[in-house]
């Protein structure tokens, strides 16, 4: 099964960089493909920009699980996140969010690492006698939890 989570945002490249570092996933690079599209006139020049020395699509960026192989449709066979520019800003709580479970036992160290990448700590939650989590926000305010 394949899946892709799409995140609406203002700056897809900033969020791709954050989530790539947060999850240990790879940023997808399409600079050769973009060069071909530009050279053939299929992509207007104003639809591509340079980020970190690579040509990228101006309004979209993606990351994927480094363990994922690519299918014949050039889609990951596991997880992928796509960040796409939208004109409106985030205004309410997310209807969907990610829960991150790290292999380390030191949740506080992971929270500190994520904060160093640009996340904000929002609040702590508890369900039942033992399940606790910390709700955080990525650089654009999208909530996620760390358990």
C-alpha cells in the first residue's frame, strides 16, 4: 500500500526541510526533471526556484521514507509527505495530525531536538494512568504529538 500525506502551507521548502530533519526522511530532488521541463517549454520559468543550489518546484516540495523504493509511477511504495502552497493561512486546530513515536526512551531529548529544528511546544496531554504525550507545532503551526 502507498500513502501520501499532503500538508497545505505557505513555504513548502521550509516545511520539507523541517519534517525531513524531524523524521529522518529524504527530501525529494527533481532538479534534472525540472531542467527538462524548462528546456522543453513545458514549465514556465517562474514556476521553478533555486533552494540550496537545486532547482525545485516553486509551490511544492516532498519528503519520503528513505527505506521506500520507487514504483513505476515514480511514487514511493511506503510513506511520503507533500507540502503544497495555498493562499490561506492556518487558522484553526488541525483535523489530522501526526503522532511521533521515537525509538529512544528520552522523549524530552527528542522534544528539545525538534524545538531546535523550529518546532514549538504547545501543551502536555495524558490519557489514562500511563499514556502521556506532548503536543507541538511545526514552523507553520501545524500540530503534532510526541509520545
